[in-house]
């Protein structure tokens, strides 16, 4: 397990719209762009093997692509190379971070100086949601899945721990990048579940994505 003292001050960041990584969760990624292949190669040479997942956002006045200030770092725990030079990797979520500034350098990918302050719970034990009404939550989820013609292993969902249940849904369900960012920034598991319920209920009412969480 990575300790707070092991967390570096600068990390490579991977801006990927809609891709959400949360602490103690796993995110599979397909790496094929040359700049991100270089990022992976450089990351594997470091002791921590950390990559920061960040949601991009439009820069003011349309000047390129900016980054949200809060992301989540994951450790490369699995990787395999395909015959044509692509990589399939798994990131295991370690901790959220706050970007303090973009680092200067000559790498083809982006690197940022980051602060880990305020995210101490990310390095601790799994969280529980003491206020979760599981039957009501699963009923809402069943209606949402039916409306989207989605299928799942309901027995597994019923048995899953609170954190695994809520974080897996937050990562897997399709929401706009800004909604994914709201799920990432939730200060605790209960707040993340409340945000998730709001998004699902809004989707069931047929609300436009542009209005979500505004």
C-alpha cells in the first residue's frame, strides 16, 4: 500500500472525458496514442507507477483544453502489450489530488504539480454508507437499467459492499464529464451516492444533460 510520504509532487496526467477513477477502484484503459505510450513507458520506470486521471474542460476564450483542478491518481498494476504495439493496462485508484500548476518540461504528455492535502480518507480503509437504504437504491437502479435496456448481475449487486456498489456504478454508468467530476469530488461515500441518485432520477425524468447538476 502506498503511504502519504510516497506520493510524488509531480505526476503525469491523462485527460480522458468521462473516464472516472476512484480510490480503491480499478479502471481498465487502452493506450495507443504515441504520447501516451511514452507516458506509460516513463511511468513504469518510476517507483510509484502513478498516472493521474483528470477530466478535461474547455479553456476560457476557446484557447485549447484546460483541466479540472481535482483528479485521481492510479497505480499501474497490470499491463499487457498487443502485437501491434498498443497496451491494455489497469489503474488501481490510490488517491485524489488537486492540481497546483502544470509542470514545465519536454514530454509529449502533460505533467502537473499536485497537492494530496485534504484527501486523507482515500488512503484509508474502505468507506461504508451508514445511511444507504439498499432496497430503495436497488429499486431505483432497476428502473434505470430497464429504461436503458441494461443488464447486470443483481445478486452480485445485492451482496456488494457499500463502496464497491456505489463507486462501481459511478465509474461505469454513462454520464456527462461534468457529472462524473461531481461524483469524483464528493467528499464522502454517502454524498457520492446522493449525487448518483440525483443523476439517475434526473435521467429517468428525461431531463436534458445540459441541466444536470446545474
